DNA sequence: TTGTAAGCGTTATCAG
DNA sequence: CTGATAACGCTTACAA
């Protein structure tokens, strides 16, 4: 049977108040009594019921982090960043994984916000706050991250990739490329849409017609099917744009496997993030997102809102940056890869 | 101000008991009253305080999962598996990340087990239960996973890699390789030690002297430093063994980058897991761990222990399997890679 | 310095 | 079918 504070009090021959006070250092207690209490705790193997405490105090010292895909390195680095910050303030970060499933996200948000955590950071799969408004108590501390929701008056921290992608594509064009492929994803549209739009705009604004066959949309929660890639790469593109980290890893790996040597047979700009080895970063241009910064800001912000709840929309937009590879090897732009790709 | 059940009762003109009953479907309530309650809930925007409920019930419907490195695909796939199982039983899986830090693990275990969760699955950084015994209440439902602890009478589910690694190394030897390098990690020793031991034993038992220079130990929580790899690969090995997934990714990437073509210049056996693209799996032999099975078993087991706490050690050992690549290209065994590695 | 007792929001046991 | 009310384990005025 679990022992309670009352048991401890009895064994120590004091009152529960005293026990509570020695546990929380909230009043000065004689050393002798203090010792008696400690002894009693020891013999009873007493552990305070944190749940009773939280209930009484109305505070949990926990923060929830809702992510759509825990296996994506973008989110796992984010998690590590956030954890680093909140742990310092003695908060426990509870991570829940929605698996890109809106229904799950709703349920999990509901549970987290009804007493499990003091505040929650959400990388949502929804694009409209009205879809989840009813599961979140009014003025509950929430920070949305990575994706902006419509009709939402919560703090939101996102990364704009428009300029970076535009710059990256433009660079490819300036190198002479005309057939530039682009692989995007079908999920989390608001983030990927912006990037795809940058690609489209950049191409068009450089007087190249957008060839829809060069645009491939894949399920970013799965590995890309090799057959799909094989079919796609028959379109004789001389350069590629990969619109997120998992796409980059998969497509890059595929192409290398097929004998493509980047910077020679083909140019590419892709996403780096964690999980990447330097060899790849040196082979292609990358777009680097300020993940650490976003994590830090989100963590700081949620802590602030917990301390000081306030109904105020505050939207922070960080900028991804385009990082060209160091030594861009000379490349004959319109030349088709020497090693056939298929 | 947050509204309570009492407020709802007042607005609906009923008693708190009634409100509770309509909320929990625990007694038959007239439709009219039921509707009045629903209306009151609606107008007050009432959400039950889950914390008060949990406190009262002594049950959380949550399970904790303590992992050392959330960014490692081994653990993230495990998380997804476990989540799949427990979610079906209406449990919320709370993932906490210890970042391979024993002190953090201890604190987090302490907090989780003192009321936050009903049971906990732990991939521990400790190797001795006595180090954490005092933070876990007696007979609290715990399932250890991936790593076995000394002095521990909890359920434990591990994967034995000895046979698989032995088989893999043996295969390399049978192919004619004599200088077989091995990269291992300095953390989570009990798991990696077994694998390293398999390597050593296999080599020795085939009358090859173990060359300590061929064994490299790296920090598995970081990317492997390229300079370290460069130095290491001067030792003219003709085949490699990579003892976990992150090592495999890093070293494989490095070597490919340096122009090595696996199955031609070099043979290797490594770890696959998620996060891998097929191109790599086809290039080297892999050791495949039954991650999904481990996750499912662990989840089922913790649920069982929560329902029916029992002090009984039960140790389950799953077996990793060696999976040779399909078409092993002809390879001149002792030939040094044509492309210099450095 | 220590003890008494109220109360946090629910659930559940009784009566009505 | 519905309503009082005790109880869960703890914190915290306030009293002694």
C-alpha cells in the first residue's frame, strides 16, 4: 500500500502540516523534528503524490509539445532545443506524437490542456484554429510553431522559406539550368506551399515555363518509393530542388545510388537539418532553417505565457537562409547526367 | 476564470452529482436534465479538470516512455510502435528525452512515477537498477527496454545482437576479408559491448588476430567527425562492421562520398533501422532488429502490469537477424579500394 | 515552532 | 431518478 503524508506524520509523531513544511522548506522546523520526519519517510518509503500536489496547487510544472512526426529530424532537434530551455526552469517536457493524424491531435490537445500541462507548444496539422478551438480552454497558454493557423490569436512562430528557396532556384537558373525538377510533399501544406510557390515564381519570373511534369508530390511521412523516383527522373532534369529534409535525404540517396555525382552531373538545392552528414551538405546547396532559434523562442514564449497569461497575438517569422556549397565545381549546365538516371 | 462542475450544476439547476453522472454516463439521467447540463456546459465553456479527476481516481490513463535520444531513429520508430498500441486502449503516451544524461533520467523517472503516469517504459542509460531504485515506488509498473539492468526485478525486453553480428562478420571472413574494421560507440555499453564482443570473438575464432587499430569508438550522440574518420580509414581495411544505426549512416555516407563503391571496393555490414533509404540497404549487408516487435511487446506488457501489478521478473530476449544484400556483387577480397580513402 | 482545519474539483456512496 | 456529502492527499492560513 502506498503511504501518504498522514502516515508519515503518524510515524514521526507530528502533524501533516509539519511534514509538508519540511518537505517544501516552507517554514523553519527544528532539526530534531525534521530528522524524525526524514526517518519516517525513509522507513515508509514515502513518495509525495505529485498529483495531489498539482491538483491542490493548480500547477504541474510540465509543458506539452505536440508534434506531427517524432521521427522527422526537424522535430527531434526542435524537441531537444525546447527541452534544453524548459528543463532549466524545472519544467518537464512531455512530447506527444500525433502521427500527422488530425483526430489524434485533437484528442491529445484536449487531454493535455485539461490539466496535464501548464502550457503547450503545438506543431499542428491543422490550418484553422476553429477546428481545435473547442478542445483548448480559453486563454490557455499555447504557442504554435512551424505552421500558422487561420483564425488564431495565439503566439505563433514560423520560419519563412520563400526567400531562401527563391534564392536557391535563382542560383540554379543563373548557372544555366533550365529543366529544374522539384519534389514537394502533400502534407503540412502551409509550409510546403510557400516553398513550392517560391519555386514556381522564381522559374516563371526568369522566363521559364513551369513544366508540371517536373513537379513531384510525395507523402513525406513515408520513404519515397523507388519506382516513383525512377519514373520521375526520366524527365531529364539537370538540377533539382528538394523542398524538405526527408525528401532531400531520400532523393539524394537515390540519385547517388544511381551514379549521379552532384556538382558534376547534376546540381541541387535541398534541406539540411540534423541527421545529415557533412558529405551531403558539401555536395549540394542547402537551405538552412533556424531550428534552434525557433525552439528557443518557443520555449521562452510558452514559459512567459504560463507566468503571465495574456490574450495577444504575436507572430514571429524567422527566415531560412540559402547556403550555397563552398566550392561549386564547374558544371556544364544543360548537359544531361552522364550516368543515366532511372 | 475556469468554471468547475459546481458552476455547471448551478447554471443547470442540478447537483454536482448529476453533472458528474451525465459526464460519465454512470447512471441513467432524464433526457431533459441531461440536456440542461449539456447546455450549461456549453454556455460556461466548461472543461472537466482532468487533474482533479485523476487525483480522485488514482489513475491517469497515461504511460511514460523514457528514451535517451529522441533523435535516434531506433527510438523514434519504437515510440511510434508503442504509441500505436497504447493509444488503442485510450492511453496517452508521454515521451521524455533524457539526452543520455543519467541525472536527468533519474529526475524524470522520479516525477513520472510519482503520479504523472500509470506506468513507464524505460530505455535506460543506467546499467544498475540500484542507481534508480529509490526514485521508483515499490511495485510501480515499469518495463525496461533495449537494455538490461543489474539487480533489477522488472520486466525487461532486449534484443540480442550477438548471433547476427557474429554471422555478419563471419560472412565477411568467408568472402576472404582479413582486415575488417569495426566502429562502435562509447555509450549504452551493454548493447554495444555485446556486438563488439561478437566481432572480436568471430575474428579470433577464425584465426585472425584482432588489430586494435581497426576498432574505432565514437560518441554515438554526435555526428562522427570527418577528420577522425579520415585518420581511421588509413588503416587499409577491406571490409567494415558498423555497430549501430547512426554509425552506419555516418560512416557509409563518408565512404560513399570518398568514392567507395560498396560491393566493389569494399564490403560492409551495418545497421539499418528506419531513416534508411533502400539504396543503402542494397549496398551493404544489414543487421535488422525487431524494433516493431519489441515495441509491441513492451506496450502490451506495460498495459498488463498496470491492470495487474505483479512482482515478477520476466526477461524477453528477441533476436536481431543478419540480412545479406540480395545480389552480392563479385568482390576481390583483399584488394584495397581503388579509390583512395582518406 | 508546531498543530488544526479548510478547501482544491472530482467521484461515489448513500439517502431521499 | 436525483441530491447531499464524504473522501482522495496535499498546502496553507490561522490558531495555539
